[in-house]
C-alpha cells in the first residue's frame, strides 16, 4: 500500500450509530497500542504509527477502530 493516500473526508461519514451491522466502531485504548502500532508500521510507516500513538494516548483518545463484527 505504499504511496496510497488513506485520507477520509470525515464530513461525509455516517452519523454515530449508523454504521452497517457488520461493522464495529470503537475507541482505541492503551491496551490496543502495540497491536495497532504494529499493524500501522507493517502496512504504512513509522511516521503514521507515531501519529496514531499520539491519538490513542491523548485524553480523551482520538483514535477509532472500525472492524468487521
């Protein structure tokens, strides 16, 4: 995925609670940190991992995960 732009226009996302039934959205927490950062480093770059770490560790956390339920 190197070189792919993964930006999302947040103003076009559905309102909370409107995600498809097979998608689970949750706020990332510190216990998720190593798994999330490992995934980001493997698929993107260490720069993005640093940004995600900052978002996860701030209070309140600003990193959200969307997974298939």
